[in-house]
C-alpha cells in the first residue's frame, strides 16, 4: 500500500500544479462590473473589452476534435460570433439552433461561429443530438483565450457572457450586442440585418 501511495503522489502534485496555474491565469485578468445580470446579480467581466471599429484581436479556441481554430483562419471573410454561456441550457440551445438555421440563407463568404466554455466532448454530443451542422461550434475551455481577449469571461463562474459580435472582412469589430441578462435571447433580427449590411459593403 505504501508503494502505491508513493507512485500516486507525483501525479496528484502535477494535477494540483496545473490547477494552480489555471487559477493564476484568470486571477490576473483585469475586471469590470458590467450591466449584465445573472438572475438579479450584476456580473463582473474579466479580460480586455474591444471597442467598436477597432481591429478584432485574434484568439485561439478548439473544435470538437481539440484542433486549434483561430480568428485569423477566416481572414478576408465576414464573421459572426454567437457567444453562449453553456449549450446545455435552454436559451443557449435555442440561440445556437437559430443561427444554425440562418446559415443556409447567408452568402458563402460569411462564417458563423458559436463559442462557449463547454468541453468539446459536450459540444459534439449537443451538435449530434440537435443536428447543428451548418456552423462551427468551438470551445474556449482549453486556454480561455477568447474570453480574455474580448473581455467576456464572467468572474467566479468560468463561463462567457451572452453576446453576438460581427467582424468585417478587414478584421474590425463592427457590431457588438451584449445581451443584458444571461437568461435572455439576443436580438436575432438586428444581428442578422447588420451582418447582411456589413457583408454587402465588401462587394
């Protein structure tokens, strides 16, 4: 029994160290109290917010196979980012399926991405069950890079705030809809109308 404990100890220490590193990375992010609410409580957002008409910072997330995907992979295209706290909740599921339905009516040079902090395994299960197959569902769970770079990570919850962002073909953030309540759906019509307007300017 003593030998077994001796062999397990380094593994436990390694896990502890990895957890400690993850906490340090998020703890050092700048924070701000937002107007967004989770229930009746105002949430504090971590990371650097991006201003409209500024160059959208690159970010690195993973797909359902844990392959890295970057914003820069879609250079020259108009990109709509649908940000949800968790696919396993009703409103996030509705939002993701709604944008998935809309993809067919969009031009080929428009990319729609859904980003959450769900693990890729859970995202894959959701997409299969709900037949979400026309947009890319990506995870910010590995590095937290998207939430940090866009100031949308919710402190003490480890999830992303609900939002819809549009980045034009020149890589600028041209539209940002921060939904005021985590339990509220975004204004789809406004986001899609702006998407079509932004993409039309490219041609």
